[in-house]
């Protein structure tokens, strides 16, 4: 029968599932958390953390760079929509599939910083290949096992993955995206393990992975994470999905029918799946901005060389103000993205701080700004920006893959948490201190006793906290003097941080429990926080370098960011949010359907979201098998053989 699990899940139940999965404790300090509370804790990121020293990592990046420059054919991958077998073999030989796996299990044991540098390097030539390695290591089997796996699981699976086998992460379903309370895949307990049934959509690496992390609901226990052998009987890869960009991505629709999973393949315990997924993403999200940084760097090179060479109206196009401001934005924003990413990697590597907010902020900021960078690059290049490399080469012109960068970058605003979901996720963390002391006051299910206790806690907290938002270091013209010309920007960040906290408190007082529905307001609060974090990272990095070009870029970025932040502050209270909600309802009700007349809308009876039925697959298995490369010291993802049904 058609699976309808979760259709009757209420909004309240969905929130409860999400809330239960998040980390509720703060065991380490967090720059981002303090920033949203109006406390500018510069001491948490300054002095700039010392990069990890590793000659082995440096040697790997050098060898990887040589291969990426001379051996990885990004245009071929784009043209064929397929990463060639030999690329898998060479990346396995270099150790790229084990970058985040500890040395004791055959991996390279790279730091977060070196790992992200590798992804930046690879992504500048082939975003599809960088996405393959990122999905394999950042959210695939290696990271959850590193954090939550047993000693037996690590010994059994990690050496295989370090040697070249590929993993994938399977959470999303055809009718379940960011609302895991409606998860329909079920793992029913049986003798010795579990019987897995369900369908998973958009599994990156799903067509060629040999090991899977699968999220499934165990009756009575909750969502649980399993390591699943992809060649197990009952697994069918029914489709390879195709996309606007990342054409080499091996992304699947995968069916599980009565798949047996041994009891020993449960990761971290029953019911811990969502928490494992969210914790994994704390550092896993850093891989995506790494690829955004790579795209920004490549875009800057194209913009610089083209704008200096192309002449219009007697001058290079880059000297015209309309183009110059775009070049300035690309340069400044790329510097800020890299500063945020490097800072997050460094503080993740030294393990002093909790980076869940910072990692989410850099993912949000880099995906949004990376898209804008790509769009501006196409505009700078004009008609040639819309033209493919193949077409440019055919006319005898230098290739510059602007249109491909634009297509490849678009998914980043959706991958690993869409912008809208990231806004809500970060906003929830940003108001955590408030909810921990005053949440029961606005909770409709709290009884009078709970509300009274919450009122007493809130009174004490706000009596101490609110006065700190009135005056701070940012009002002292001599503060942060050691930062020289950047001091004024840090004073602004300190003042803006307190203003941000005051705005959040006022909104909670005004809307109380309804604040969670004010998604426009919450999104702007988070975007302001992202700008402030980016400014802080850029200033601290530039000041630590002592290099004039870096100081100039940090100053440039902060001037641009301050304008954006001030516009966001103004829009907190002066906006069309409520009218937009009413207008959207009228659109959905068909009130403005007349506006759709005069065009051809193809008729179709197909559903927007295809239902799925439990049972054996009726489709051909389209999983990909990569033949072993001669002389390989390790097995590739195809060496295990097997297949679906």
C-alpha cells in the first residue's frame, strides 16, 4: 500500500522531534552564541589560532595539487556527467578517500583546516569531485563512526573507506525533507538485527557507494542510524538523479525491501540517529563553504584577468565603476569567506570552543555570498559569461567556466540545510539562553507552577543581562587600538552585537511564543549575526598577518558588510512580512489566478511529490561499478562486486 507515515504528524510533534535531537548543553564557550547575546568575546578568536603543523599534510596537498592541475579533467566530467574510473583510482592512491579518517585505520588523519584546503583545491577544478569526497567523508560513514562508532565498527569499516570505497548518507525521502518527524523508512527488530524497508531520495554517492549511513525509524525507539552494506540483498538503486549543476554527481533514489542489517551495525545506540546527524554536521558543514571559497577564488582570477584585458569605450572594463564595484565585492567577500572558514577549522581543530553556531553561520554566509559572486562574475563577463567553455574554445577564445560556476554554486543554498532552514536552526541556538530561563513562560502546555518558576529565573537573568546591553567597549574611541585602522570596525561589531541582542529581546517580549512564526524577522537576525562574525574573522586574520593587502581587504569587506547589516537592522521593523503572508495565502487560494493567463502551462496528472509503496523494486538496478585499477594497493568502490536484486 502507499506509505503515508507522518502525514498526520502535527506541527507541535515535528518541533518536539527536532528539539529532542539538538544538543542542549554548552560545555565549551562559543563566539557565535555570545555574539547573539550582545557579548563581543573577541578573546575567543584573538589571537588568531595557530595552524596545525603537519609536513605529511603539506606533502599530500602538494601531490593532490599536482594531480588536480594536470590529471583531473573538470571539463570532461562536466561534458560526460561522470567522474571517470581513473579519477577514483588516482584519488584512492593519493589517500583522498581517507583524508578525515585516523591514521590507525589507514587514513591520513588530516586536520579540518587541511581537509578543507584539499576540498577548495579540488572544487576549483571539479565541484562534482569535491562534492563526492565531501559527502563521503563529512556526512558519510567516516564522520559518524569517528564520533559515535564502536571500536569494532571502526576497525571493520574505516580501513575499507580509507582505501577507496565510497560511502553515502541517506536521510531524505521522497516526501520528507527537513521534517524528520515524518520519516517513513522503518527498521523492524528481528532475530539478530533489523529488517529495513523504505525509499531514500537524493543520496549523494548513492549509485556507487558500498557503505551507507541510513536513518530509519525503529518502532518504539525513534530514529536510528545504521551502517548498511550497499550490496545487501533487497537494496535497489532505482534512479540516478540529474541536476542543474554538479553534473558529475552520483546521486540516487534507493529502495530498501526487507534488507537485513546486523544488530552490531547500529551507530551510537537506538533512537540517537538525528542527534548523530546534527552533531556530525557541526564540522561536516565546513566542507561546503570550502568549495564556495574555491569558486570565489576562481571567480576572482577570471574577473581580474578579463577585466584588465577587455577594453570598452577606450578603457579596460574593470576601470569602469559599474564593473569595479563587482570586482571589489568578489575580492572582499572571498577574503571574508576564507577568513570565516579558516577560523572555524582552526577552533574546531584545537577543540577549545563549541562551533555549532559558527559552522552554521559560515555555511549560510558562504552559500549565499558564493551564489552572488557567481552571478556577478557572469555579469562581468557579459555574453561570454553565459557561454560554455566548449563554445568559447571552438571560437578560439580562452575558456572561463563562469556559467558552470553559477550552476554548480546554486545547490549550496539547499545542500546540508537550505538557507531558510539554516535561519531557523541558527535562530533557535541564538535564543537558547532566553528559552532556557523563560521558555516555560510562553509554553502553552506549562502549568502555573512551571510558569512561576520560569518567571523567577527570568527575573534574575534579565536583571543581570539587560544592563550590559546599554553600554560597551564599542563606545570607547580608544578601544581595540591594537587593530589600527580596523579598530573602528570591531567597535561597530561590539555595538551592533548589543543592538542585535536588544532587538531579539524586544521581539520575544512582543511576540512571545509567536516569534517562531516570524521567520522573516529571525532570518534577518541571523544574517546580521553572520555579517558580524565575518567582519570579526576578517579583522582578526588581517591583523594577525600584518600584511597591508590583507588589511586593505578586511577594511573593504567591513565597509561593505556594515552597509548590509544596517539595511538588515532597518528591515527588522520596516518590512512587508505580514502583508507578504496574506498575499501568499491569496495566491494559494487562487485569487490571482488571472495573472497566470496568456502562457502555456503543460497539463499533467503526475503528482508534485511521487508516493512510494513498500515492497520489492520493479525498476532496474542502476548502481555503478568501478573496475579495479591495475596496480592499486587498495580496493575501489566496485571491488566488492554484488548488486541489487
